C-alpha cells in the first residue's frame, strides 16, 4: 500500500500524456462498457485522483464516491482516503449501495481478492454491475521470461511473488502476486459473480498510425483485460 502514496502523482502524470495507453486504450474501453451513466450511482475503488469519476459525473452520474489509499484528490467530488481491502469498515460507505462499482487497475491490491469482491458485491444495487480491469497476466510472464532467461510458460505458471522497479519511478519497487487467467476466473466464481462481458481492448487504427511505439508495446505485452461482472442469480 505504501508505494502508492509516492507513486500516485507519477501515475497521474503518465496518464495525462497524449500517448498514454490509459488514454488511448483503457479508458475508452472502460467508458464504453459503462454505457449510459446518467442517474447512476458509482463507487470507484482505487480511483486515483478521481479524474475518471469526475468525467462520469459530467456525463450525468449521481451520488458518486471514490476511494483511494493515496489521498491525492481532485476537489469537488466525494473522495475518501481508505483501503479497498477493508470496504466493510469505511464509515462513509456503510449502508450505501451503488449501480456501478469500479476496480480499474486496482484489484491487484486487494489483500484477500475473494473477500474484497464479495464486499463489493454486497454494495451493488439491484441491476448493478462491477467493472473490473486487470493487466493481462501474460504481460508479466513475458517481462520475467526476458529478465530471467526462462520461458513464457515457466513464468506464467510460477507462483513466486515478484518485485519490479516501477516504470514511472525506478526508486519505487512494487511486489506482485503472480496470477493466471484461471486464478482470475475462479476468484469471480468464488465471489458469486458471473461474467457478462470480457474485453481485451486494442489501439484504434488511427492511434496505431500516430503512436507506433505504443503498438509495438501492445504487440509484446497485450494490454489489459476488462470484465463486466454481475451477481449470480441476476440477469443482464
Ligand atoms: C494503476 S492506479 C489506477 C487508478 C485509476 N483507477 C485509473 O484507472 O486511472 C492504481 C490505484 O490503486 C490505488 N491503490 C493501491 N492500493 C490500494 C488500496 N489498498 N486501497 C485503495 N486504493 C489502492 C493507488 O493509490 C492508485 O491510485
């Protein structure tokens, strides 16, 4: 949790760049899956500075709350400094439900992923869904295979934790638990959720032409996975 107190401003700087993959690939795909948000309440877990939530409010979302451990927040929104692993003990969230709950590149920080997802599911209003994104696990396997001189499969199926110096600030080391696609799917099932839609978004043709270095990065690292999740027993 600590590294993010320092990384947060770097993240926002990187995200703001014209050629950031968040701007070119991730946010357009996330926004598309969210659809019309007018009159919808949204809880954004690991919201960063709240920039995405602010856009959703502009698009008509109401009663929105963002939560992040970093506390590096924009003004004018209900943003709470807190830990997404402890949703049940955040006083501002007690007794509230939301139409949309977001984990945008933040779910990996949950200490107990199934517990966190169950706690989020319990905060969904009727007809609500969770939008969750994660980096494609192949990306880390490719990087580690290159670093360690091993193969993709060895790294993809390795269960050892790994640390790496962060791209935005090499003084900061993040530690990750490796995960496979089946780990992710089994977590969703164990939390009582079904997958309505999965996406693996790519650059548009225009962005490919304008930013070939980003296409080269995507060709090697694949990008992120997006999941639209609903409670078992609910229809879409
Ligand atoms: C990669 S950024 C994503 C930010 C934003 N969701 C977006 O898509 O632009 C990950 C965010 O998770 C937050 N974070 C990390 N650990 C957390 C925790 N335990 N509880 C709440 N937020 C956390 C970080 O501070 C950071 O803002």
